């Protein structure tokens, strides 16, 4: 055996994935059908973080006022 004997290259994860890797047409059809059904095809409204913040402040404020009223009714204050 010579020292210059070539070893077969083992494909890495990066070599086996990527845009150059193609599926058989029947497998691609299955993937396309899966992506078009269920949760993958649901249209969603854009996320509004300001709306979430306002709703959080309203709910926490409402619960705070309710707890103050409840404490006043129980005679704690």
C-alpha cells in the first residue's frame, strides 16, 4: 500500500444539502402537497407588537383596579 493512496471522500452535511440537490418528481409532488395543506397554508395577519403591549397594559390595569376594589369591599383599606 502506498502512502499516496486516496481515501474516498465522505460527503458532509453541507455537501448533501443545498439548492443543487433535487428530489424525484413524485417525492417533490408529495412535498408540495404537504406544504399546501394544514397549518402551512394558513394566511395570518402581520404581528403587531404595539397592539400586544396595549392589550397587556389594559388587562393588567383592569386586574389591578379589580383587586383594589375587592380589597376596599373587604375592608382591607
